[in-house]
């Protein structure tokens, strides 16, 4: 197999004889259907959750006929103005991979599926622990011993020092939140956890799905939090809530009656962007942004981020053309248009 005989990463995986799973890591960690990934690779679909002008993916693959090992690639590929993957970049990545590894990923024990150094790979930080926990669950692998330690701790935080918990232990705990004993212990002791454990746990929650009762606990925790860092992580964690109506109501109240800081607004754009498809909420959101930063810099940055997201783009462009907008938003849009025009003139 050579780079000329395959067109996509998906084809490479299939030709190598592997089973694989794809996870979108642009705005959280979300499992992706393999056909959807193929369509994205072939530019039939835009990247649904781009970030910073790129698509971000975690790929776990294995060949059960050859090895019991699983291998992981973390890949980032640039997108164009339509949020489509830049084909030349993807092809460059494929060429580097095929040249270095050939077609027999697991059969080459020395290389072990390890990617050669190149500009299209990345190493996640906090997400790495969450990703490991998620794939262990999704692939039905045995749980780590650290999970039992985390369960014992959350049931009775006085049993051991929180410093004895690894970040991976906390991520494993979050992934298994559907277990009744864990869910009950978390609801009972959530507010009393040390800030270090609490922020790590809430951050992990954004990548899983959880129910109404935990959603209520998190919203209450946001209201009573003494540290802005806790509020930020709670807001991130609420991305995983299956109670979208409750989260939407909470964010509406936060924007209309609360005093969210800049980080909260950035998190709303990054993690709760789907809720901003509601025009009234989007207007409240932009009003709050302009109130916090009248210079328009924050508005321009968040607009540039959101307009990359296909599900947000139409609503944003529609709002930009809407008459009778609140004056601060209208002025910010006019300034944005002026900046774009000046940039185009400078380039030409």
C-alpha cells in the first residue's frame, strides 16, 4: 500500500486490517460514526466542531487477530472557510504515515502504530485522562484499580488524602457516573470536595452524559461557588448534561441577570454553542460580551470562533443582517465589517 492507492485515513485503517473508533475532540470528546468521518474526510460534510481553525480527532484502533493492544492517534487537520478539511494537508499527513509505517500497523512491533513526528499530531492535556477513561468504557476493557480508590474517596472524602488520587482516577470516576452508588455519593458530597478534585471532576463531566439530578447539583454549586475556577469548571461540566432545557434556562438567567466573567463567556461559546442557535439567547450573549469588553476585541474573537461551527454559522450570518438590533451589537457588527474590509484592502 502506498499513499497513492488510498485517499483517506479511513481507507488506511481498513487496508491495514484494523477495527477503529473515531472521537471528535474539537469541543469536548464526542464519539463519531465512522461513515460520518469518511464523509468529512471526502468533504461531503463540514467539520461539526472545529476549534482554532482546525479539526481535532482521537482515533483508537486495533486488530484482534494480531494483538490485544489498542493504539491511539491524536490528529489535527486545518479547515477552510467552509469548515471543510484541507485535502492537501490530509494527504500530506497520509503520505508521512504510509512512508513511516506502511500498511501493517500492529505487525510491526518496533513501530507499534506510533506516528512519525509531524505537524498534524497533538498531545492532549486534561483530555488525555478523559479519553483513556472513555475508550476503556466504550471498548469494554477492565476498569483500573484507581477507580476503586476514587469511589472510596467520593463516598467518604475523609478516607484518604485527595493528593493520593491521580487525574486518571477522577476521570474514570466521572465516566462511571451512571452507577447508582457513584451517582449517590457524588450528589451527597459534591459541594464538600476540595477545589482541586472538584474542578478536575467537573472538567471530566463535559465529555459524558448525565441526568437531571446531577444537573441540578451542578447549577446549585455554580451559584454557591466561592472560587471563579469552580464556576468555570461547572459550566464546562454542564455540557454533558442530558437536561438541555435546564442548562438553557440556567445560561439564559446567567446572561440576563448574572455577572459572568470573560472565561464564562468563552466557555459558553466553546461548549454550549448549540444553545446559541436560539436568536434571543445569542443576542443576550453578545450584549453581555460587549458590556464586559466595549472595545469589541472579545466580540470579534468569539464571532470568529463561532462562525467556523457549521451549526452556528447560519444563525450568526442572519443576525449580522438583522435590522433593529440593540445599538451596542449593531456597532460591534459595523466595526467587524470595517475591520474585514480593511484587511481585504491590505491584502489586495
